[in-house]
């Protein structure tokens, strides 16, 4: 049974790949880019131990489905067992419902260089709506119970961004909440001090193919609540400002 639980992440990803069209389908569009950031932050906590990170990503449209991969440097972060990098591999689909677009996706997070197996998978359900330069979105990421994350995890997020008329500037804001179950030390990977809220305020300046971004990210995790395990990575929990630059091609 433990091996079955541990393999669930890869099983979920393999199941998603079965949804790809069985007939030959040419890609409708391909997008890719590379990015350098002062920190790799997700859900308000650092995944790179508070250190700078570089990443590369690509997205391929295949009929009604799309597939994407993003590889980011983690710099031996304790949160993920000393992993050097993570590859986020996803298969998803958009569903148009009038003015609202629903998004379903399965994502596998595959870690390289970790001292033990750290891979896990998530199911994603989201909705977005646009009105002129304003876009709003609500998304839920759910990781079913897996031994590599010490239980299950749910992250909820709502956000909005808007372009400034006549300027290549976009302002953005979002808030999130993470909850879940499990007392295993590895549960601290995604919830260092138990359930918590996080927030992000930022701005982007785009002159294609370059995008420059500056974000303030924070969370409600109190220092005294952080679990006494290396997976909690206390140094990657505090509020911080993240600078980033992306080159698209």
C-alpha cells in the first residue's frame, strides 16, 4: 500500500496523458521563454531556499488540449529534500462558458537531485473572466493524499490584473489560502506552520520579448508555528520582494 500511495502522482500524470488525441494532431501554437528571478516563490513561500533561481518553460497547444513544462532551479532547498530542480509537467483544457472560461488541469511536480523521492501531483480547477483591460481569476489546486507531501493539500487563490491604458504596464494582486491534512514531517513542505493565508502585489513592464516584474509576497505564518523539521525551511517563509525578468520566444 505505501508504494501505491507513493506512485499516485505519476499515475495521475499518466492518466492525463491518455487524454491526448489519438489521431495525428499538429500543434496550433507554441510558446516558450526563460526567466531569472531573485527567488522562486509559490503560494507565498520560497521553493528555492530564499535564493535566486532561473527557469525555462514551454507550452504546446494540441487541439482542445494543451501541454506545458516548466523547469526551475531550487538550489538544494531543504523544503524539497535538497532538490536541485523541479519540472512541472501539465496537461490541461479550457472550457468556454459564455464570458467565463473554466480551466481543468493535472500537474506533476518532478524533483531532481533530492535526497529522497519528493514528486507529487495536483488537480487544478479554475475560472477566469475578462472585461477590457481587467482580468479576474479564481483557482483551486488539490493534491490528493500522497506520502511525499505527508498527506493532502488544497490551495485556493483569487486574483486580478489590469493593464494601464496607453502604457506597457500591468498591475496585479492576489490572495491565497492553503489547508490540508497529515502530521508527517513532509506535510511542512507545503504548509510549514499549518493552514495559512498568503498575498501578492506586483507590477510588470513589457517590451516584447522582455518582461520585467517586481512583486511583494507575504504570508500569515508566525515564526512560532513553523514545525521543527528541515522540510519547513524557515528561511523561506518570511515576507519578501521578488524581482524577475523574462525573455519570451
